[in-house]
C-alpha cells in the first residue's frame, strides 16, 4: 500500500448486482480521484452484441468464444466520456438495448469469454489510478485491489432504479433482474460474489453523494487522496 500511495497508483474494485448503483458511484469516484474508469459489464455487453450480430447459437460456447476472440473491442476509460467500439462501430447505445440485456448473462457465462476479457481488464488495471466495476472484480480480476467494495440494495429499490433509467415496467424489470441475479451468481466461471475482504454498502436508503463520501473516507484511511 505504501508503494501505491508513493506512486499515485490506486485500484478500486466495485462489485454488486444490477441496480445497486455501481456505475454512477464508480464514475463519480473516478472523477473525484482523477482516475480512469472501467465498466467491465460494457465489455461483456459489447461481445454479446457482436455474438448476436454474427448469428451464432448462444448455446454453442465454442462458437461464442470464436466470435469473442475475433472481435476488435475497444473501450475508453475516461469517466466523463466512456466510449465502446466493436470492429470500429460505436455501440454505446446498442449494448444497452433489451436484446443484449437478455443475452449478456449467457455470453458472460462462457469460460473462454471470461478468460479473454479478464486478461484485458487486468491489462487496463496495471498502471495508474482506476476504478473498476463489475461482478467479479474484487474476487477475480484484481484480488489485490487497494479497496474492494460490494454495493447492494433491496430488490424493490434496484428494480425501481433500473425501471426509471430504462423507462420499463417495474414488475418486468424486477423479474429480469431476478433472472440475471440467478444466472450471474450460479454460473461456474467467476460468478457474482462478494470478496471476503470487501466493504459492503447497502444503498437502499442512502444517496450517491453519501456512498461516494464513504468510499473517499475508506480510501483516506488507506492513505489514498486526490
């Protein structure tokens, strides 16, 4: 940790289910720290978009892995302008659509896809300050992160937040989140899990400002400041 403070390097891992506030909190924290930001979920969504565009069977892991290996995925790490391109095509909006959302858990469960993207994620985390969000960051991607956080919230709160963001029916959103939670937490390869040494924050009753302030306090305790 002393070396990280001296060089300015700092890695923050933020995990948790959909609707827990990961993206908003991670972006805000990265801006506050003058750090890079990596949305690993966007990487899986981008590969899913490529797989759907290719027309291969989602149930064929070898075919899915082949598409992933041949896809030129580029992802930005600027917290105020997060760009994602697949084979030269900007797909920031497309990867948030219902078709990708419905298929991403299946694609993310393919071990070869996870291995490929985890390697990319570790490379991006190797230098400088970065806040990385996802589902297996503290446990798998960067197990030696300076701070590991697991954000959670009640299912009703998560569904309400996601429904408001996507302008969808709350009931349908709640059912979809439950489906994704089940798939993500039970997959064999790197499931959604709380790292043993992660700080757990329930965001059900607290706002973004309070969450970010708490994370800044935790980093200050570890000797990390702006």
